[in-house]
């Protein structure tokens, strides 16, 4: 069961639709249970996608590992509760510690590993807005479920940040970090490994289901669509695409994804323009045909509505 389907199932049993937009934050263990996570029993699985490049799947967002002569660079790091298994999986691949970690954004399921790796001297890298979000407490409104992500201590904060673009040169290839504006969050980074022709998209792109737009913290549906288009212009049909969640895929899957987002966006915007409120839009089921292959859209519909309504207000 995916995180999104687990939340949807919980909502059906526990929450009224009217409470979706303003849920009360839950404790960390409750959040794990709602997601169907058992960190103590979780296993890390590995997929080799190119020589020396691997994707690690476990609890939270997908991790991309570059392992080579210069050391180990990770894109994202899941949660500290599973670090021992991440490290064990890396060791089996020949890694001796971790040197750099790039955070694609600040959400706990991608960046809470900073709390463990940062104090060990790993160099942490992120977009400037993500680092800023990590310096304070923030409630992440997941629609029907909310989690308060606490400020990270100084040793868990990125020590290198960027605004629009930056480059790293590591393990024999150029790595481009690209940000185009608010999307999933205000501080998303796509990470392009130019030598191996790989891109890690963070949660700007998920290959299983609809995206989550963190509207309450500045995320934006139109910005997310624009971000995907910008990265599509940077890659080709042979690019290996690592999503924030879901199986590794390709450029064609990103094209299909953004086309579905544009269809959904235009339908929701039209209903808003006609004066429909959220309940009326939900009843109209504007994504019903797309849900047949994209999955449950409850969370997406709520966040998309609020994002578009805010942008369409005079």
C-alpha cells in the first residue's frame, strides 16, 4: 500500500470531509502508523540503474546513491530510524561512509536523515528555501493528517545552498542542481547526473499516484507543472528518471504525468471560475477518468483546489 492510499483509507474510516483542510498534527508514531510504516522492521532494497549508481527504497522517499573513487553522494536520506539499514546496504555496494547528501526538499520523509548524518560530518546540500524551512517548526498539512516537523539543530542543516542552479563535480561526472520556483514546496531541487544521464526529481514527480502540493507552506500547482516542463527540456528519451516515490521510470512517464496534471488543473480551474466551492468540485469528480490509472486523488484535489483558488483570486 502506498503512503497516499494508506492516508486515503484512514480518512475514510476516521475523518469527515469537512475536517480535511485543517487537521490536527499527530505524533511521530501515529504518523508512521497512518503511513503503514514500521521503521523497526523496514527493509532497504536496492536497484542498480547505472554503473556505480543505485536507488535505495525503504521508508520514505527514494534515495539515489553515487558510489565511486571520490566517495559517496546521496540524494535524500529518508528517516534516522532506518539509517543502520541504509548504511548496511551502502556497505554491501562497496561504500565506506557517506560524504555528501543533497536534499531535494525539506520534508521529513526525504530529509530527516540529516538528523543522523549531519552530526557525523556529512556535507549537506539543499536549495536555500529548504534550509530556511529546516530552521523552524512547520506543520505539514497532508489533508486529513498533519505532522509538525520540528526545526533541525544546526549540525543537521545544509552547509551549502543555492538559489536557481549549481553544479557539483563528483565521481567523474557533473551534477546539476536545478530549481525553477515553488512547486511541491518552495525549495525543490531536481538533481541531474549528466554523465550517467539520470535525474532525481524529488516529490515534484512521483511515478505512483498524484503529487502532494504543500500549499500551506508555499507549494504551487502551476509552479509544479512548470518545474516538470523545465526538467523535461533538460533531459532526453534515454534519461533514467528517479521519482520521489514509486518505481524508477523514464521521460515518457514524466510527459504522461504532466499531461494529466494539466488536464486536472484546467478542469478544476474552470469549476472555480464558475463559482464552485471545494465540496462541489469534489462531487463533480474532475479527475475520475485520470484516477483510473493515476490512483486516488483525494489529497491532490484538496491541495490543487486551494492552490488554484489562491492564484486565481484578484
